């Protein structure tokens, strides 16, 4: 068990092993889930999706609820949005790195290694004081399998946005040709009058 040294009550009694699709675990993660989506919100007079559920007192409800079967996914999505997508530390920003990964043709393991580190150890570049990522190479292999299934083994070609320079006179046109179709944008400018 972990001592509550910060005097926070929103995480009181929350010390549990992982549950759900991303393994919600630990004092702060169950406490945040309870604070925003569970009985903690109701206790504070805020609207809550699951006001009758106290994730700190009954963490098993994430996987065992027959009434709320979506909880294992909700808990995982909550963690993903709260801790992974918002991650921006030590020069590694989730959104920037995702764009680089996609623009680079979704190759290499740098992006999945960083995300695995965030999910598994709380940082993009483990060991960060808590040890190496558990199953790092297996995570990268599984991520590639998922991408292969999504894209039937053929990743989409990602085109960088065209650069547009102001035309110098007459007319200009831009043509974009993504795989799904073709677009064109035309501009006509009158030459400046003297």
C-alpha cells in the first residue's frame, strides 16, 4: 500500500492492481477515474456517468459489472485521453510524435516504444526510475499486427500538404491527388493595374 502523503482525499483507499483494457492501476488512476466518472464526482456535487460506482472501494467493478459492461473500455479510454494523448514531457509530445509517425509512413518502432513507455512506466523513454518496459518487443510486434489488419498489409500513402505561394500575375492552380480521389483548386488573379 502507498501512504497518502499529499493529503488528497480523492484517492483515499485507492491502491489496486490493473483492470480493464489498459490495466487501470494505482492510487492516482483509480482516484482520477472515481473523481471524474464515479462516486467521487457525486460526492462533490458534480454530474457523473456512474455516480453509484465507487471505483476506489470496488475496483473490480471495471471488469465485473453486468450492468456496465463498457467499463473496461471506458476506463482504458479515460486513461488514454488523460495520460497518453495529453503527454508532453522531456521534448516528447504525443501529438507531434503521432504526426511524425504517420507522415513517415508508419515505419519504425520509435512511436510505439514511446507510447508503451508512457502506458507501462509513465515516461516516453524508460527505464525512468521504474524499470524497462514490460514486453516492449511484443508490444511493437502486436502494434504492427494491428496496423496490418487495419490497412490489409498496405499502409496508406500519406501526402504532405502542398505548399502554396502567392501567384505572380495571371492564374494559378493546385492539384491534390490522394488515393481516394482527386481534388483541384484554381485561382485567378487580375494583373495589377498601373
